[in-house]
C-alpha cells in the first residue's frame, strides 16, 4: 500500500496564462499534506496535475520514485490516485448507489448488476458518516434530491470506494457542516493509519492545523514553502500566502470624510445562497465584498441587478425598488460586470463593437447609426487604453485583460450611477489591474457608487472604504479603516464559524 | 477541419456558377448559346425567389440560436396561399388586404410557436413540427369541397412577368432584391437584429446586458411566421393554383439553403445574403436533376445528403475531452 | 404537501404519468365504444397500435441517451417499400422471412449511419437525423415510386388473426421488448445509458464510453424502426413510400407522454410504450366521436401538440410554488 508521490518544478500554462511556474509537492503513505494558497495561486491546477486531469507542460511527476505520465484521469485512478472535487462529477438524475459504482458495478454471470450487493456496499459506505447526515440519504436516493452537503459526502464516498493509495481532497469540506467535517477527519486519521496518503487542499486554516502533518504553500504559481505543520504558526503561514513583493502597491488616498447621503439600502435580502443580508452604501463610496467564493456574493449582485428573484427590500436613493429584469436595473443607472466574462459578459464570436454597444443599441435609433456607434466605442476603448486590432475584430481575439476592458467599457458608455462588479480582475494581468484600480477610483471621485466583490484581498484593502466579508450567505464581518487589514480579511474568510445553523 | 476562409455566401454563389457552367455540357442545355443561357439562368433565379423568401424566416429563427428552426413554414405557406386565393378571388383591389392577411395569419401561428417554445419549454423542432400538423389540419378544413378562388391579375403581373418590356427581369426577382435589402437592414441596422445575434450567441450575456430574451424569442418566431406567410402570398401569385402540398416541398430546402449560406446552425452568426445564395444553388441543383430526368426520390436523397455534408463541415460541436 | 409528493412520485416513477393518461383515455374510449373490451376489438386495437409501440420503444432509448431520432419514420418507409417490392403479393413465405432478416440488417445500418454522424462526428442530433430522414424518405420513394406491391395475404392473415395461447400476437411482441429492456436496464449498459443521457460530461469523466453508448442507441433505434416497419407492412399488407412519415412525430409524442423527458437521463421504455397505446386510444376516440372527417386531421394534430405541451404546463405550475 505504500506510496510516495513527488511533483517537481511543475509548469502548466492555460492559453497564455501561466497557472504554475514552479510547483512542488511531496506526499508519502501515512501522512496528510495540506496544499495551501490564495485564490489563483495554482492550488487547483496542482491537484489536477497529480490526478491526471491536466497534462503538465514542464517539470516532473514521480510515483514511487519512478517518472510517470498520466494520459488520463483513468490512468491515475489505476495507480490508486483518487480525487474528491469541488465541482461535482455526479449525475443528478441517478441514484447515490449508481453514481458511486458507475463503471465498477459488480456483475453476475449474465452481466446483470448485483443490485443487492451494490446496495449493501453503498450502505456500508454511507454508514461511515452515520450520525452526521439526515436519514434521507439512502443508496437509492436520486442525487438531485440531496442538499449540497450530502452531495459532497457522496463525492467523498465515491472517491473512497476505489480504496485508493492517494486520496486528494480538493476543497472537499466547503459544503460540509462542522459535524461532518469532524467525522471526515476521524476517517482521515483512520486512513492514515491504514497507510493511505492524503493531500488536503483547503483555505480553512483551522482545519488545516487540525488534520495536516505537513504543509506546502503556493503563491502566484510557485511553491514558496513546505515543512511540518507543527513547526509553523498561523500568522507565518498567512504571511507566506500573501504576496509581499507585489509588482504594484496601490492605495487610495484618503478621501474627505464628508457626510454623503445613503444611496443604496438593502434589508434582509434572501436569494438562492444568500441567507439574509442587510447593509447600506453611501453615494460615491467604493464598498468591497469579500470572503471565499460561493458564499453568496454572486447572488447578491445578481439580485441587485434584477437577474434572479429575491425576497427582502431594497431602496435606491430613497425609492423602494425591486427589479425583475436587468433592463429595469439599467434604467435606474445600474450596471453589472459579471464574474465569468466568457459565459456572462461577452458575445464571444461577435465583434468588439457589438460587444461594446450591446446594452446601448436602442440609443442609435433606426437605421443604426453605426458610424456614431463606432466613434463612441472607439472613445470608450481609448479611455480604457484598450489594445485591439480594430472594432470589427471578434472579441475572442483579445487577451483576458483587454476583453475585460470591453465588458467594463460597455457599461461605462452608459454613464451608470451604480456599478456592481463580480471579481472584475480575475484572470487579468497585473498591468491591466493597475489601470482598473485607477479607473475605479476615478469613477468614485466623479460621484459614482461602486459595490464590488473580489477574491483578491489586496485589492479590497487598497481600494475600498469598507469591506463586508460574506460567509454562508450572511455578512460575517465588516471591516473599515484601521480594522481593514490583510490579516483580518484573511482571518475572517478563513475563520469559519462553528456549525452553520440548519 | 480547418475553418474555411472564403465567406460561405460567396462560396455558395461560386459553386452555383460553376454548376451552371458545367450544366451547359448536358444535352438539352443551352450549349454555347449565350442568350439561352442567360434566359435559363434568369429563370433559375426567378424560381429561387420563392424558396429564398421562405428561407428568410428560417434564417431568423436559426440565428436566434437554442436549436431554433421552423418546421411549420411549409404548412404556413400553404395556408396563406389558400387564404389569399379565396379572399382575392380575382379582384385586384383586394390584393393588398390579402397580403396583410397572409402576414397576420403567419404571425399568429409563429407567435403560437414562440409561446410554446418560450413558456412551455418545448424544443423548437418538436413544437414547430407539431404546429405544422395543426396548420395542415386547418388547411384541410378550409379546403374541403373545392376551394374556389382566383389569383388577381395584378399579382401575376408583378410576380410572374418581367417588370417592363424593355427590362427582361421578372418582377419576382425585383421583389426579392428589395426584400433582401430589407432583410439586411433588419439584421444589420436595427436593434432587433443586434439583439437577435446576441441571443443566438449567448442568452445569459444578452439578458445581463438588458435584452428581453423572452420578447425577442416571441417576436422572432412571429416574424418568421409572417415571412412564411409572405412566401405563401408570392407562391400563389406565381402558380395561380393551390394544392394541399403547395408549401411542403419548400420546407427542407429552406433549411438547407440557410445552412449552405453559412449561417451557423447553432446560432449567433449568419446573413440573409447567404440564404439567398443557398436558395439559388439549391434551386439550380433541383432544376438540374429535373433536366436529367431524375425522379423526386433522387431529389430527396440528394438534398438529404447535401445537408449532411454541410453540417459535417460547418456544424461540429465541441469535443468531450478539453 | 400533496403536490410535492406527486412531483416526487412522477419523477421517480415516470411511467405513472403515462399510466394515468392511459386509464383516462381507455375510460373515454369505453364510453364511446362500449364493446372495446371484446376480444376481437382488443385484438384489433393491439395490432394496430403495435408498430407505434415498437417505434416508441426505440425512440425512448435514443432519448434516454440524450439524443433524438427524427429519421425513424424514414426507416419504417424503407422497410415497408422493400418488403412490398421484393416479396410482393405473390411471394413465398421463405422470401418473406429472408427479407425480414434483411430488413433488420438495413435498420441496423441506417441506425449506424445516424450514430456515426451524431456520436463520432458529434453533430447535433436533431438536424442530423432530420437530414437522414429526408435521405431515407428519398430511398423509400426510389424503391417504390407509387403505392403498390404488398406481401402475401397468408402473412398478413397470420399477423391479423394469430392468437397463440389465446393472446394476440402483439402482446407477445410487447412482452418480449419489455423483457429485453428489463434485462438491459439491469446491466451496466443500463446505467451507462442513463449516465450519458443525464450528464454526458460527468459520465465521460467517470470513464463511461460515451461515444459507444450514443452510437448504440441509434443502432437500436434503427433496429426497432425496422421491426416496426415489418409490423406495419404486415398490418397493411401493401406498400407505400409514405407509410412512416407521420410516425416520427407520434413516436416523440409517445415518449413525452410516457414520462421520459426529451432532455434525457430520466424515465424508461415502459412509459413510452404505454404512451403509444394511449395515443392509439386517443386517436380511436377521435375516430369514434363522429367528428366531421375534415376536422379529423386538425383534431389529431391538436391532441399531439397538447400532449407535447403537458410537461411544460406541469412545470409552469411547479415553478409557481414558493
């Protein structure tokens, strides 16, 4: 059962973006190695390299001291490497048992699946988490009927059913409550004793210190530190994660603390993953939203913009508003830069011009004054320092940063008064980031109000007057002024509250 | 397969020209007589007008994406042809109203299609196929006993004959050119057109940019129905008679014409010029098969195979491995 | 609370919905045709419904796998025309069975063609099988340009009156299909089928052979279409190149009312087969309700659209729940 896996100097590129430039990881039987890093550090890529989902572009992978190359995830599985993912690989319409044993069902001599055996084995697996799950989790329950935590448990059971030598838990505790996490850790200890090797990819500091034996920290695609967990403190780990030598350092000059009127008032809003948030924003403020991804930030912005239904009340400039469609929000001067620019912000195969003007065509009357539209778009592009070959080019020809400029530009053309941004600098190069910060600051000085979510803590600290950290769909902490420090932000995001109320 | 660099409408037109030139080698053809060649070519284009107009609505729904298609177009053509035929009954002054009626009837059917697709989430293929049966049922109801009616002389005059003795261009072609320009205006110079391409590419982005996706869907199918209605009006003006199967032969070719013209079957990209070129090419192919005395069955096989080849070239979906 | 349980029930046991509809339509049928349960009438009904039941079973499998097969009607037509021309009214029983075997192979071949384009070239199922439907219809027309030909009367007699062990032949065929499906469902193939139809990407990542499974569903559909073609030829005793054309939409409708979602991965084969029988009874109802002949087509088509609308309407009500 013994195993030793080494990843050395791993390099991985995705379409021009370098995810890993020097990734290293070592894990042996009987130990838990925590793979740590901030959003975008290359953590996820590293675990994908180890389990064969992606192919490395450089460096070496050694299994039991022999160089190895995984042609597919199945090849890695054959070597005994099993992964529990963040994004679920389950088939919603099928039952728990069918999902777990898919392609490995025990058969009788006619080729029929031995249902009794499948049920029994599945029940044995489910029993591992007994006491922490609702009795509705049965082998025959369709996965689509399960709540997120139980779906995650099924994912874990599926990975464990392979009886792997190396188990990778990639943010596997994200949807679990504290009792389930406790049970998982008890199981992990048992598996360690059985000689399994475990890689634990996580953000949650408290959990890392509870379960890991060793750690390995990634920052900007490089491994910057590794060692025994009991030889380092939380503070030092956080310091390793933080990019002290960032290429830029941007801080907003302290603006006059003049009393500005309340612009946006949000009261007890519930929607999808949003479990009741209340806050207010003043005119001309740059308010940040922080926290781990998926804690309700996206739903908050979509609800404000009228894209998803919600309950609760919202007041804009004193008037109650309840937008049922983005064009209603747009009429009130709202704008939303969505989180996934290719899937939500751009028309990938259409021209740059069309992307710029999509929200605004109605202004150019009939027949469309394309000349004027081009001029306006050119001006907007120039304001943003957009590097393009021409407005007629498809927007797919632009680099990430420039494409993001188009997404922002299409809203700026409309002179919005309230800007909502969902992680606008994700996947954007450093130089463009700096331009964005200058832009956002300038917009605020012009009197616009900005509310934006970022997974990059430095941005939040450098730009925002205030930051609200969301956790589990609620506002966990509000940081401003002297309390708005990197340590506090990271701690607030990582310091998971004990036991979410169910 | 590498993406083809020539724009598809141009490629289609080029192919049509080549095919036409080659057909000159056939017996019973124009041989080396240029005058006859031109007259034959003009006739082909004139025939293509009807397919072209019917393909217009098809172009719109296909551009709108989400597997958009309008299989009710053929039966709508038949229905509006009958409505026109009966209503006009030979009277010139009734023609304009008949035209409006055709557009209205088509629009209503299109709207029903759109409603089923948008609100009941029925896939466009299934919805329009089902609707086509209903419309055919209506045609039969209207047609029982014999329909009496007549096309007005002005229609034949405008559609079937040349516009003036000096200019030997059939009126139908002139109508088509004007129609083509209007379609171009619609697609490239109106907000509607821009929104149409947008929802064809990415409905999420469109909605998040303020486009009323539901409204666009309904409007597109309604418009497609109206255009099919216009097609029916023209067809009956050309043939002067009505049959229960008047519109059906246009249906499959209308889809093939759109595909030939380079409009992506997945939506979001395309043009009406392409469909026009496609209509000409397909009409030419059909006409050649007739000249070679090939039966209807061969025509169908050729059309089916052509569409298969086209989608194999243009329509590959993303592979599972990424 | 009650509605919630109903929803859960129907999603876990989709055939339940079909069963309810069937019971309803049988009840109405009995009112209009009181001797419905007499042995002869039942026999007669069953053998008329059989071709559609078989076709619905094949279509169900394709749809479960996440695809759709629009060309089934065309395959039925090809088989019918081959049998009618090759065997002929004067043919011998051996020739008949020879060509039955050949028909099955042709069905498999046609399915393989569809499967190649959809599974291996990864083209969109709807437009691909629409293209092949035209191609196949052309082939059928080529084989038999005008209705005619037929099969030996002895064989059609066999089909009509054969009652082994007192039950109509149709029951045995249906029973065999259900048994075979029951077996398939209990194997890994069954799980793979639902996985591919449910979420192909997740299935692929779990090493399910997605392409092979998809290909196989089209081959099965082709085979079932061939069997259906044999049945319909035995039923009518004659040949007609259009015999299958209306059956495609009916097969899709049968699947829809059978509780198998068109999106794939949910449902079964029993439901669609029940759905086909229900559709048959509904069409009986229309025939017996003494509607004007002229209105029949319209009525039948409207029923189909209504049936297709049912899942959408149910969903609308589901969404209204807070």
